[in-house]
């Protein structure tokens, strides 16, 4: 599925230089019982009894609702980059695309496509496929080749059968491989010679293969559909139908097998009459119904859609919406707070959603944000939260630490957390001082009685002083008193 969050979540970068035949052996197959590999949840996929979680720092997998996690970092799957797309083939092969940032002229940060990786069932070796690019002299029939990986990021991967791959990339366009990425063919759904420079329809963002084998492609200029393996295409735009999609910028495509409907996250591109909504077709694209129009009238948009039979979930910048009447009415689920620890996802922006069975007649919802992952099996009123952090139970020095650090309260859609471990119920006070040792605010909390062996807990700071004003850039010191034990530390504020 498409991970549009890569335009928002920064990814650390180191260049890759490798060939198709290169493989990467896992350093360890031991699962991590604690936490996710990263908190920026760009992709969620539940398939074959397993939840796959794509993050800006790698991949996490759980077969048992988060009791045990297997984490794969760039060091393990090779090269550098977080997960920008995620898919599982019919044969169980796991596919990921990766991307990272680079700094170019004028200190401008641009994304780079890091290629694809796949892990076959039963194997411990990731196989690497370079990001597809064109030769400079590949200009036949007016084609303008894409010869760089810069801004050539694969935002979506779809697998047809076991060996046929479809990828959608911003600079690289839509490409097909019939041999597991050994060779690639550029596909243009409008019959024009390929040029991501000249045609918005050649800038790919989403790809989907539904259960009938029909291929759906979303670009910056609408949706294309092929029922004959890509030989011919039918296009759907905001202006070529009586009941069209809401906008031509299509960042996600999703199939609900329950009623064979296709849902698209459609955003305004260049047309004055376009607008943000979720566009749904129940008749193969002949007509589209529009949903969440009023909720998105302020310019926000849906990033991801998931289904469980007739239930529909939408991840947005305002939270997670749910519909039980095929999208006619929507309920905004309550804020995510862990039922045991009180730990929350302190953000309204969600990047991804997925569903899984939880025992008849219930199902489980998974919701991913920039601040971690939440799951609920009772309509959003009882959550479990999973986050990535270093436990001070194992790393005891320092006993309290702050993250992210440096912290940018003006730009970061999450709070700064002060992480610690408690063995019993405890009162917690954290005083924060500026560089002149003047107190700017105090955080207070009370931890309940944790489970046997203690528990990890945190308090959060939004970067404001006692008067509600964002603090200035600089170094701030904190004094944490956790159950009578004092720890000093510091936080850098950079806006």
C-alpha cells in the first residue's frame, strides 16, 4: 500500500550500491518482546494471520497481536531506508520498498528511492532489487527517461500472483516486472510516451491488484484500470464522468472483498473544482460515490482505508473515522489511550489502519501514527498502545531520559516524552529549567501499580511553559523525581 507519510516522516540516509543478485542475511531471528522498531507507522498490512508494520526505521511483524515482535532494521535487510511500501504475494513472499532523505543544492532535502527487498517463506535472506531507473539514451518514441533515484521513490507495491510486480513511483512512474524485479517495463496508462516531467498521469502514487486480478493505478492525474494484465486501460478522472472521483491526486487505492468495492483517497490536484474526499466505486469505476466530504472540507485528507466486512475505517489528520453503513455516516473514534498504562498516542494524525479477526463476532482495529501504534477490539473504547523506546529496565543509566531529543514542538506532531521504569506505584514530578536554571514548567503524574516485575511509563511535555507559551530554542534541563529517586538530564529545543 501507498505510504504517503514519507513526505512527512524524515528518514535517515546512506546511499545503496548493490546488484539484483545481492542478498542480506538476518543478523538475528530472535524476536523482540518489547516494542516496535519505530514510531512513525507508515504502513499496516494484516495477512495470513500476521500483522506487518512498516515504519521509518524498518519493519516489525507480530503473529499474536503484539505479544512478540520480530523487528527488521536497514542493517538486517540491507542498505539504508525505512519502509515506503509493503505487500505480500500469493505465495507468502514479503515485499518492501524503502526510501530515505538526502541533502542536495541549497540545503534542500529530497527523498531517494532505495529499491525493493523481498523475503521468501522460510528464508532468512532478504534479496535486493535496485530502484528502477532508465538509461540516458532510452529516448525512443519521445520517451524522457528517469535516470536518477532522487525523487524516484516507490510509494506502492502490488503483487499479481507470485512473480508479477507493479510499482508506483513519483519520478519513475508506473512499472511492471514479470520476473520478480529482474527486469522492468515502464507502463503509461494514457498511451503517451513516458515523461514524469511532462505528464501528471506518469507520476505514480498507488497500485492495487484486486481479488479478480484487475489492476488499478493511482497517479497525480486520476485512476486507471486494466482487466487484461495491463494491455489496455480505462481511465477515471474528476472531469470525464457524470459521477466522478473528487480529485485527481490519488494517493491510495483499497479493495473491500466483502462487496467488491474499490475505495480511493482522492485529493485536489490542479483543477479548481476538485476537492478532497474518499471516492468509492461498486461497479468497476462506472460511477463513484464520495465520502467524508464535509469532514475534509478544511483541506485535510484521508491517508489510508481498511475494512472488515461492512465496517470501513479511514486514517486522517483528525483521527480515525469508522462507518458501519457503507460510508453514509462516520464516527470519529475517541483518542487512543492504553487501558493499563494510560500511555497515549498524542497526535490526531494517523497514517495507516488495518483490521484482523478477534474472535466472532468481533474484529480488531490497528491504527498507526507518527507517535506509535494502537489496537482495539471494542470500537475504540479500550486500546493497547505499542511504541518504540529503550526501556530503562534494561538500560538503567540514565534512569530517566527524554525523546525525541532534540525536540521541535513547533513542527513535531507528538510530545516530548520522559521515559522511566517503575517497580511499584509511584508519584512522579519533572521540573524543567531553562539555561539560567529558571523553572519553566513542572510535569506531574501518578503511576498505578504495575504488573509483576515493574513497567515502563512516561510523562509528556508539549514544549510550553507554565503560561502556555512555546519555549525558545535552547538547552533545557530537567529534574525527574520518580518515587523519591532523582535524575537530571537535558533536552534541546529546536524550532
